């Protein structure tokens, strides 16, 4: 079976502390051979770097998540630039904009987002983007940073927005939400996207699929997302697995076996 890539999992989250080894073993048994772990704040970068050194399956990304805006300082952007000079990373992330939470200052979010995009481009790294209720604003911002590539994770936008992202060289991350039968709009959009634009993700420990509603999410369960995605698109699951893994390998420059 084609090895799977979980393109977005917060394995460093404290909710995994009691049984992280078991989580990893279950992921491997499900065929997941690479886990992209994006940081959310500078306070977690060092621990994530140690995790990546200890666990070959873990590939780190470093950045400042907009939901944790009030844990960041503007000077943390300079720290990120310095950090990436000496630490291996597959991406800058998780970064972006969150216009769902009303008390997150939008101007400060944009300042940090713009700065992190510039850092990613300077380091020739892709970006992992959070875009909740802010896909249009993210697209407009990306147009100011031509040449940068990445993924908008947990994509929930329109087909037109996905097409704009594709023209900008961006993938979309698909996870647990697509497994819910009531997610008709999302399913309709995803069914029409080119296979070359799709990445699998768990966003664990959040956003479990319908079979695990209310539970802590795990990277192993992207195999279930894959099965639902194949059914929605009318494609062979193995071919879809191979395509999403190829996409992840290309975006994040991963050295993984072909099968």
C-alpha cells in the first residue's frame, strides 16, 4: 500500500502526552509514514525540534498561529527568521488569519502573517496556512508574495477560491470534516478539485471524522478520510493515496518510499 502522509497534525499537543507512542504506532499500522507537525507559538519550537530529532516520522514546521495571537510578540518574527537559519524544517506554519474569533486584532494578525510569508520565501520554504472565515483575505495577501507555495489546511472555501489557490501554487488540506454526510457543500467542492491539489490531514487532536465524533482525533484515522474522499470523488482509494502522497512529497520535499 502507498505510504500515507498526514500533512497537518499537532502531535506535540499535551493531549497526546499520555500515549504518544501508541498514537504513533497506530498511525504506522494504518500506513501513515510521515507526519507534518506545525508549531503554534515560539514557546513550542524547541520541544518540537527535539521531537523531530527523536521520531523519524515527524517533520517539523515552525510558525505563529493566529489563534494564539496574544501569546506572540512582533519580535518573534525575527526569532523565527533566526531559528530557521540553523534548524531543519519542511515549512513555515502554522500561520494565517482567523476572522472567526472576534477579539483577535486583524491588523496585528496581518502584520505577523505578512512577515512570516516573507520569512518563508527568504528561506525557500512552503507555508501551512490557517484561514478560518478568511480565505479571501489570505488569497489577497498571498498575491503580495508571488512565488511562495503551500497549503491552506482544513479547507472549507468555495470552488472558485480553490481555483484561485491552485493558480497561486497552493494545495488544500482535507480532513475529518469531509466525512460528515451533512457537509454537502464541502463535499461538492472537493469532488470537483483536481487530484493534484489535494493533501490528506488529520488536524489531530482536533476535527475527528464522523466515526469518531467527540473523541480525540488521531493521525491513523486519515485512512478513513481517504476512503470517504475516494467514494465522494468516485476514484480508486489506492490511486488517491498515491496522488496525495506524491503531492505532499513534492510540497514538503519529503524523502519517502514510493510504496
